[in-house]
C-alpha cells in the first residue's frame, strides 16, 4: 500500500542513523573532523569548537539506502536522490577543505557556485528529459491550477534551486535547527505526494526519518554537526521535491524560515555596504540576531519549528 511506503522509510532511515551514530561520531572525532568557530561570531558558540562535523554523511547514507529499497517501485525518486546527493557531495568537499585548512572558508564562492550550477543543470535534464516532468507551476490556493510561464520557467528554476539550497545552508547554525525545521518540511512533502499521487512519498519520508535519527545526536547540546554535507543536501532535497511536484511556489510558504534566514543576510550585507558599516540586525543569519537578543538556542529552535509547522498547514490548505 502507498501508505506503508510512506511510513516504512521513516523507520528504516531513523534506525540507520540511530545505529550509525555511536560508531561514526567517534570516528569523526578521532579523524579530527571538528568544527572551527569564528572568533567574531556568537561568543557562546566558542565552546562548540572541537565538536565533530560532517555528520551529514549519516543522513546521506540513510537516505540513499532507504531510497534504493523503493526506487524501483517509485522511479521518480531518482532525480530527487540525485540532487540531494550531488549537493551533499559539494558540501562534503567544502567541509573537508575546512577541516584540512582548519579555517571557516572551505570552497571559494565561485567554485561552490559553479559546482551548484552544474549539478542543477544535470538535475533539470534528468527530471524533464528522463522522467518527463513538466515545468508547469502549481499556484497555491487555486485547487491545483497549473500555469506555464514558458521560457521564464528556466531562469526561475535556477533562482529557486540555488536560492533554496543556500537558504537551508544559512539555517544550519544552531543545534537541531535545520534538522527540526526540515523534518516538518519533509512531512509536508510526504502528505503532498500522497494527495497528488506523485509517486515520490518514500523519499521525503526517508528524509524525515533520517533527520529524526540525527536529532538524537544533534539536539542541544549537539554531539555532532551535519556540516555543509548535510545542510546543502537538505537544500537540494527541498528544491528537488518542490520541482518534482511542480510546487516551487509553495517553498516561500512551507520554507518561510529558510526565506527569512537568507533574506536577513541579503538585507544585512546590502545595508552594511550602503551605509559603510551600519547594521540592521545584531548578527545574521537572523537566528544569531535572536541569540544576541538573549534567546536560548532551544527557544529559537522551538519557535522556528512551530512557525514552520503552522506554515506547513497553510501550505496543505493551498494544495
């Protein structure tokens, strides 16, 4: 049954990450794959220096193994898995360079952007040519009405994919934040997939399960961070699921937190340059602003997750 195919992946992926944790985390620590905190960041984060990072590999392993179990019956999982793993690989390279160089830079911006554009093009071809997914857009709150914007669908595609991936990356800055918010988004995509009979429900279910397992080790105080390996992969997941369901216009709704995070950075940088040093927020991404205002990490994670849950319900109403 379709319902079982949407539930079983949760337990499979959860179990894989839960079992891997006690083995992988010590390995990452022994290899000195540890977090390097910026000295000009939030002061309370300095104590996190030395916490193992690149824990996103556990998430990717769980998602991949679970997906391979269901991909034959649900072939549309293929392109979504591709973009998730491809961005995860970019993140892995970025994390590895950070670890080797012992700084917080990693890949140069143009290198990361070039790699992201390449994998996005491959995903576009995989999705449209192999699986014949249209570039039509579902308009929220119109009972499933679709619109074809022709040529402009392609520039929008790159903006949405690259913007979403980097927005999720910015969201990963507190213990359990990106995991908690994305679990809710993943559950939204599971329900949307079932409603639309899209044949991809096992994948977001696997993502939700893997992130639940990861939270066992990533909730405050975190024993491991997902790193760019995990956060870029999750961005690829959100963007690819939205397009495989023709729902990119729903991202600003269910992914409101992602949008707020990246917009806060854009506003801060722009205002800083225009005013020669003045700031709108105490620090960005915006979750750090709330930290500077005295909010605890757990409070921020809870509030952002509740907001995402409410927006996911709004998104379901918009189907």
